[in-house]
């Protein structure tokens, strides 16, 4: 691993999701800390959001997940490691490309690159290391999944540019973050079936909902520096739109389950997941940065509930 600069201390950044007193500061050597922060290992919610579509799809594709539970757990572990690595790689790409923007935004200016803890050259070396280890995971997933994994790099490397081009970068994030819905199915079935396609499209709607909530944290800074987002595009109508995105999420996952032939317990448990989404929007305070972050993070509970619904449908 390249050596990070121990140079400038973190600037006073106001609101940020980087904890200065977290486990990184307490447990890890100073040279390692900036890289862990760069890969967002201290903030695992993004890894969960990348991982759940993979797990959903694997569970959906397996005919008998409870009888073949060693395979289920093995695939879940592989995708878990892969999600950590690829989320870290994606964040590294994002921070390299956005380093000038990040320096001008309250929430992000204490990140390792804009704060001077990691140089661009060091970040590039770290990116290559993450991608190489990710390749070791990918080659264990079968030919169709390997091809899909290689194609995903097009999204990983282009998504960070979308906020410069369109008011809907969250849609491109959805295309990127839910790619695992295709890969999970392909790993089990060695093809891309209709349930996987339905789950993928549905995941984009889910991402449009939760990442619009997330983007409201930065709306004032984004407007000032000229960065586009659905938070700025939808403005005061964001709640209405997010209700719509989340309704499509519920319906779409229901369709995916039906296409996969899930049993009668699927929809009752999925309805609990729908209640979690409804709670998010009903209690969300768009002008409260802390509440935006809390509601965004709460989507991990939605992910677990959907996984439980799919497994219940396999009983």
C-alpha cells in the first residue's frame, strides 16, 4: 500500500459524516487511516446498499436456498467481499475526479484527497490495488457473471461525471449500484433472467429515492458550485417524487418475486419493507442534514427486510 501523507490535519469542516473520534482514529496506524477513509470502510452504509441487490438476486435465483445453504452462504460471502472492494474502488474514483468540488463542499472537504492526506498518485495506486483484489473475487463467479463484472467498470468510472452533465446523476448511481442484481442471478443460473432484469430496474427506483434524500445534505453547496442533483431538480416536490420512487420499488420487487415463482409468505414480509420506506418519507426533514443522513442509512433495514421476504417466499 502506498504511504499516505501525515501532513495537514483535517480542516474544520462543519457538517460531515466522517467521525473524528471513530474506530479509525482509535485503532489504526496513522499511515493507514486515510486509505480506510478513502474507501469509506468507516461508513459501511454504501457497501450495504451495493451488496443487497446482489444478495437479493442470489436468493431469488437459488431453487432451494435452505437445502443448499452452504452454497448460499459462500456466494453471500463472495459478494460481501466484492462489495467492500468495489465500493471502495468506486469511492476512490469519485474522490479523484471530484477533488476540486469536494474542497468547496462543507460535508466533503475533509476527505483524504482535498484535505491533502492522500495525493492523486497515491489514490490511483490504491485504486489499482482494490481492482486487482476484486478480480480475484470475480473470477470465481462464472463466465456470465465475469462478463457482467467487467462491463460494470464502465459505470463505475463514468458515474462520478454525471453530476456535471445531468440533473439526474442519482439515476446513473442506480444503474451502477444495482448491477449486482444481474450478477447475482448470473452466478447461480449462468444467464440473465427476467426476475433479475426486473430487480435491476426496480433497484434504480430505490436508489433514486434514497440518494435524493442523501443529496439534500449538499443542496446549498451544490447550487453554489454548479453541481447537479435530483435534490436541486425536484426541490420542494422531492417528497412526492420519493413516494413515487418507493412505490415503484415495492411493486417492482413484487413483480420480480412473482416472476421467480416465490410463495405466499413473500408479499406479507415485503409489505413490512414497504412500511419502512413509507416511514422514511413521512418522517424525513429535507432541511435537516443529520436527518437526511439518518434516513439514508435506514435503508439497510429495508435491504434486510427484502432479503427476508425473498427467503420467506422460498419456504
